[in-house]
């Protein structure tokens, strides 16, 4: 019996052996003999964990950092007895051990996560900002606070105190398990409150430091506080309130974090300038149309988030007085007027939604910032440039290249331009530093890519996202040495993906040594309505290049020598909305030795999916109306099929353990499901698990 990583159900008391296996494997010990002498103590630890997989895993994280001796493990057991007497139940006692083992800096960060309501997604970029604003992050020599905060985040994941989302490639999204959240709330119950603030009494407010207001009414009403001293440092609002009393801004004078997002608040009062300790102000998704000039009094403000504010078109002049500002985020907020002097904010590390414009020499307010204004902002770590079509020139190649901390860059063109050549010249000057790890290209309107789009300038790139490209070709990125994640969305003009995408050129003398996408792990391609052909190299061209004296053919063994290796590290491949694609490249079944997950959605022109001998776990197929045959998939263990009315032949799935069928597949599957069941019974002496997927 195997236990899922996030399974919250108790296992049977007789499954102590299963718990023991989970314990030592969770410690990254791959041979039981390494801890065999500790087996009996291990059984006792498993019992204290209530046979709960979550508790076993977090306890294993504690044990992994200790000496593997009987004395050390017995010490952990004795600490459990002490913690159990402090908390409400045995499971909390077991989980408390992992909390108690944290250094002080991580304890604060862990407890803070409990402010998120149950089952909320926790975004890395958001929670690390909150920790910084609260002062939880210790400064490290030569390192930005944001980098240190991310180290804290991944440390909590490594200790199994935060669970990363399965759909997130780089663990950028996580959740807090309900039991761990209950533990955190139990530990911090005197300082934290989550619920309807109207139910609070004045004397209770005096003890609170952090509040999440869950209010379903249109107006957020605070309780009567009379002369009570309010020491709340963090205040979150949940979804819903259309207005908030000025009391929040007049009485909560020690606030460091104020999050009003997802509310319909339409105005911020002038008295916000009195919150002189405020370090983070989050107004995402609000209905505000302006910010008061009094915001300039917030000298300690580090983070200002104004994403998705549809009615906000102008930033106040006082913005340039926020000299402590580290993050300014304006994503999908159409800002038409900005104050001159963004370069004065020299501590900016995160600038999202920078509206490009031509600036102005004569006024304090301008229609966008010049690219050159970024030259003096040297600490940038994440940068999003929007409306790049409005840049008529870029006078220097060093606007971005000298920014040694820059890890992520987003370049966005929001509309068409008649000046394609000018756009390409500006793009050519936006040379990123060699340490860049993430690059987004959104809406590029040019026909050719810059020369710096090469293995030299992008040697550190890990993530590349190409969205809504207007060009008929994709950039040559197959030779980027460290690229792990590639996503292509909405390249409507592309009809063929071939050798140019790999980075191979006819006549290349090193073609026999080429490995295409050497470290790529995830490849996701969506919204390619005109894409028909997919190949990695031109075998005929390779053959012709090897001929002598005008010969056009080579021997068969020479052709095999010229074969290229394709995506040897690929784990996940997803194709969505590619209705004209006729076939998958055969190399997917030959070179992708790590391929575990293949998902095909709305690839209507595919007739067969076969000979993928290396695909080892899950195959998901949905809305592929032309698909007729699935064959020779010997390592696939789980198959999901729906929306395939012509699928009449399925065989060669000798490792299949679970079959999921859509409601619409019940009739057509009768011709091949019995064969799969007979095969499974013959090979494994048990029935094949078949499930029905019901449409929502």
C-alpha cells in the first residue's frame, strides 16, 4: 500500500510498516539498512503521529536534520510528550515538533501563513512581500531581502510545512494544510483574528497584532474601540466590502501591512498619510480612481500594489517621494499619466507594469516613462515593461544589461504598430544581463528576433514564456543550455515548427553533436490554431549535406550518425488548442526518457497517438475528435479519455492501472475496454480500475 504525499486520512493501525517506509523515504534515505537500528523507535514515532502521513512527513523533516542515533530519536519522542500536554490533541502535538524545531525567523513566517483563509492559494511573490513588510527577513550581506525571503519560503516547503501546488512548475504557488493551519492558529490565537470584526470587543482588540476581516456586508464596520490602544500591525480584508470606515486609517496607526484587495472600495482618504509605519499597501482589484497626494508622507512604504484597478489612470506626483519603495506593481492597470522622476526611487527591486512613453521635458506629469529613466534604478530584480510599441528609440544598450540583480523580465507590446523596423531596433537594445532566469515576450509585433536571443546572452535562462506573437516563426531557443520551462501561447501565424526552433541551421558542422532543449522539463503549447507540422530537424537536408561531388544521398548508417537528441529531460508535455496539428514528432518516443505526463486537448486533426515507449505515467486526451487509435504505450499507468467520439482502437497499454472515461465515451469504448480488462487480468491477476468522469 502506498500513501499519497498529501493524503490526510489515517491509515490502518496494522500499517505501521507502511508508515515506517514513508518515514525513512521522506528523510531522503533510500536504503532502509541505513536506519534499521532505529526501527523500533521509528515505530513509536509513527504511533505518536497517529499514523497520519502529513504528521509522519513533517516529523521526518525534523529527524533528517538530526544525528541518526537512538539518543537523538528518543529526545524527539520525549519532546513530543511535552508538546502534547500544551495542545488540544495528539496530532497537533506531533506537528508541533516540526514547528518547535524551526529557527525563530521561520517560526514567524510559518505562523503568518495562517492569516490566509482555509484552502487559499499562497503565492510566493505575495507572501514574501508580506514577510518583508513585517520585518521578518534578516538582511544578508550582498543579498537582496527578496532573495532571502524566497530562501525562507523554500525552506518551509522543504520541511513540509507548506505544500506546493501540483500545477506550479517552480513551486511559486503553495497551500497550507488544514491541520498545520489549525496548529498555527492555536499557537498565535492571542495575536491573530480571522472573522467578522464587528464581533470583536474593545479589550480583545488591544491584544491583537494581525486581523483578517471576513465580512459579507457591503460596508466594513469596525467595532467601537473608545480609548482602547490599537496595536494591529497587519489588516486584511476579504472579498466584498464596497466601503471602509475612515476609522481604520485614523485609529490603526501602527499598521505595517494594509491589504484591501478584491473589494469595491472607490476612494482612499487623505488621512492615510498618518499611517507613517505603513510598509505595504495592497489595493489590487479595487475600484479606486485616484490616490491622494498625502501618500507621499508614507516614508516607510516599501510595497505599493495597484494591479487590476480598472478606474485608476493616474499616479500622484507624491509617488516620487516614496524613497523607501521596493515594489511598485501596476499590472493590467491602464496608467495614462505618471509623475516624472521614477529614477529617484533607487531601492526599487520589483517594478511591474512600467508604462513606456516618450516622457516630457517641460511638465511634471507625462504620458509614460522613458526607458532611459530606468538607468539609475540599479537594484531591479523583476521588471515588466508594457506598451513597448510607444518607444521610438532606446539610446543605450546598457539600460538593462548592467542590472546584475535582474532575474525576471517581461516585455509587452499592447497594440499593433506601423513602425515594425523601429520596434525591432528598440528590442535589439534591450539586452538583458546574463544572469536573467525568466523571460516573457508578450505581443511582439516584429518579424525578426534580436541578435542577443542566443545561448551567450541567455545562458542562465530557466523559464521562457512566449505569448501572442505576431511573427510567423518562433525564436531559435532549442540550444539554450539551462532552459527548463517553455510555454508558447497564441502564436496564430505559425503553421510549421521545424529545425529553426531547435537552433539547427543547414550546413552546421556540429549537427551530429546537437542536443535540442538539453534541460527542458515542461513544454506547454496552447492556442496555435494554424499549426500543422512539427519536426525537430530536416533529415533529408542532413543527408544531403553529407554528400560528396554533388551527391544527394548518404548511406543509411551515416544518416543515423547525424541523428540529433531531442529533449532528454522532458517530464511534461501539454498541447491545447492546436486543431490542425497532424502528428507528433517520432523523436518523442525515442529520446524523452523522463516523459511522465502527456496532455492533448483540442488537437482535432491527430489521428493516432502511438509508439511512445518512454511515456511512463499519465496520458490525458480531451476533445480530440479526429483521434482513432492509441497504440504501443507500454509504460502508461493512467489514461484519461473524453470527447473522442472516433476512438475505436486502443491496445499496447500493458502497464495500465487506472482508466478514466468521460460520460460521452461509454458507447464508443465498449469495443476496446474489454480487451484492456482481459489484458490486465492476465498480466496482474486483478481487475482494471475503470472510472467515469462526469462533466461539471
